[in-house]
C-alpha cells in the first residue's frame, strides 16, 4: 500500500516537472526573444506570457498531473499562480540587475518557487480528498 502511494507520487512529480519544463520553456523563450533581444518591456512580456501559461498549465495539471475532480480548482489555481508569479517576478526583476539577462534572472527565480508551487498545487489547489504534505 505505502509502496503504491510512493510510486504514484513519484510519477506525479515527474509529470509535474514535465509540465513545468513546458511552461518554463515557453516563458524563457518569450523573455529571451522579446525582452533581451527585441528590448520590449520585461514587465509586459513576463505578464503576457504568464497569462498564456496559466491556462495551459492549469489544464495539464488538473487532468494529467493531479487527475483532480475538484470543481473549485481553477479559482484556487489562478490565485496561487498569481501569488507565485508575483514572487517569481519580484525575484527575477531584482536579480536582473546582477545577471544582465532577464531570461537568466527568470530561470534562477523559478528554482526558488518550484517546490513551493508543487506542494501548494498538490495539497491545496488540486486536492481531491486527504491532506498529504510531501507525498
């Protein structure tokens, strides 16, 4: 029983990482092209890409990663994604002063919020029944 639960959670983490890789790739390439090379506003590019990624990531996480039937998950996801997005933005905006590229600052800031976001989504946003803090 415990082995099955651990195995299921390992697969969830892997699927979550694949979804995160897709989201980070979209955001990083957008920031690299539009902010670093075309010199468009980092703030506008970050938040425009953020909105696009929210909708794709939500659907992937709800139906594929966490296989949730929670009807109220979209509003929870939207609020949590906005809070974590704001945290990511503030960290990356600060770090951009030191690393010279917005895309690199964004990647570094993403590492800080990755696990927090996973645990929050798993245990609050897409929670079906019980509370499982780590696995």
